[in-house]
């Protein structure tokens, strides 16, 4: 198994960085088994080409635009991915779409792609998530863990002492 959990976002624009905050929290709280990688992709675009190539499963966590309430979380996968890329709802969507299109041309596109999107509440300058952004981030972790469980992956919890948060 070759799974990548990728967080996208700009940490300087509060909730816009929710995907990066999510994967960082995931890495602090859970130890992933061999074959599962967690990566802070920040605002990278084509720089991710080699990193995404040939993956069995790609799980992307990012902020998405939506009329839904701030902090709400949405899973986009399967046939919904094409509709996701047809409508601009993520600031990083163009970069991700471009990378996946190039990987398709190279025959290296991940076999399965899931996007976990969190609706931001605050996109102003700042490094802290809003209350709604924090709630959405926590829920996005549950979505990611559910996706991993479907794949038969069960990360082990890190002890609080080992993470320095205890």
C-alpha cells in the first residue's frame, strides 16, 4: 500500500491553512504504519508531481469555498472529483488539478483520490485557526481516519508524553 495524506493551505491566512494544520495534528497524534505518509504540501503546486506519482491512494485535506456553514467538512471522491475540478471551490484546486492532469498523462495518477474539504470562517491575516476552523479541522481528522479504516489502515495513537502535549 502506498498512501499519501496531503495537507494544503497557507498558514498565514488563518482558516486557509486548515489542511496543513490537520495533517500536522494527525502526525502528532498518530503513528502511521509503513506505506502511509503524511505531508504538509503548503501552497505547492507542480512541486508535488514526483511526490504524488504512482500512489495507490491520495487523501487531500484543504479549505474549500461553499455556502455551507463555516467549519463544515465535506468528502469529495469518486465521480464527484470531476465536478470538484469543474467548479473552483479551493484556492489550491488549480494547482492540484494541474498536477493530477500531468500525472494522468504520465500514467502515474494516484489510483484513488479523496478530498476532505473544510469550509473556512476567517481568511484574514493570522496563523491561528478560528473556532469554526478548529472544529472543522478536528472533524476532518475523523474523515481521514475513516478513509484509512476503509483501506484497512489503523494508525496507532501516540502517547501524550511522546508528543509533548501531556
